[in-house]
């Protein structure tokens, strides 16, 4: 079983956005169309501020293969405020009351557009000990922001933990602003994740993704992918994504909200 997911942000002036000639909203629509043509169910996690664009949300609601999930309200903007809260609380997402407020704002923003969200991914994978409890209190059923290979979904306090267990795109692809020079300099900070500290070309990344999916299938593990619309466009205008979707046609796919923990 495959759970194909991606993240979509409002205008946050990220390096990805700055070099792109299209908005993340435009790219999300194209991405969803490609997935639909290949018969794939997907989940896109949107920041709450995306809901301000009524036409965009209405367009997404017309895709029967798409689940809309939450991705924080503002992607930790304004930055200066979140830096202050992190300094005071030791948590990127800020103290308990801020998380509760942010999650509530996000849920209400989509509710206003007729969308009831039940799946969640905290921006930058920045959930902490408070997050699952708050999500459960506010009716969220699934969270997907643990990044680790070879692990299965599990339930925690009434919330399904859906791990990203296939090599992520953004952190491991040379694309857009992530040139070899930029990545080499970044690695001097000592960064790594539970997969590797390496980055790859589109073909190399896709090969590893396919191999990891096959291995998960052998073990009966749900494969959860994080594949961003913006990354796929900045890489090669969705060429690699189209190849990925053709591969995924050979497997069953599910929205995040429908994953059941055995």
C-alpha cells in the first residue's frame, strides 16, 4: 500500500519559491492532475493561509483522489516571533498554548471553505511531545511527520502515526536552489536524517524510492512518501514525478486518513 503525500505553502518567500515561476498553488493543481491521471490517491498538507484563496480550495475539492490535510497555519511565520518562542520554550512549534491556537486556526480556516481536515503534518517535521495530544483534542486522526525507514504506522493516544518511511525529496534531491555547492556547504553543519546526509539526481533518487517501496511491500509495510509539488517542478518540471506515478500505478494507494493500523 502506498500513501503519496506532499506539502503546499502560501507565499512564504522561501528559496524554493523565489526561483520558481509558478505559485505552489498552481503546482499543487498540476501535481494532483498528474496523480489522478494515473489513478493515484494522494494527500496534500496545506498551510492554513492557503485557505484564503477560495478559488484554489474549490478547485482542489473537485479532485476525488485528493485529501486535504493541515500543515500549520503560517509555516512558522513571522519568523522573528517563532524564534522568540523557540528560545523561551525550547520548541520550534512554540509552547503548548501556541500550538493549540495554531492548530485550531488551521482547522477553522479550512472548515470555512467546507473542508474538514483529519490529517496533519507539522511544518518542518517540528512536532514535539505536546503535538499529538493537542491534535487528538481537536479531532485530528492522523499525523505524518516522523522521518524514518522501515517502520510501520502505529496508534498513539487515538492518533495514527504515519511515518515517512521512503527517502524524502526535498532534503535529498539536487534541485532548484539546492545545487551541489549549496548542499556541500550545508553539510558542513553536520546535518543528516535517519536515511542519509546525501543528495541525489532525480534518476538516482527515483531508483532508491522504487527499491524502498519494493522492500516495504515484501514486509507488508505501508510506504509513505513525501513528494512536494514545488520540488518536482523545480527539479525538472514534473518529469521525474510522472515517472514515479507510473511506477505507483502498480500498487494500491490510499489517502492518509484511510490508513488503518493492524
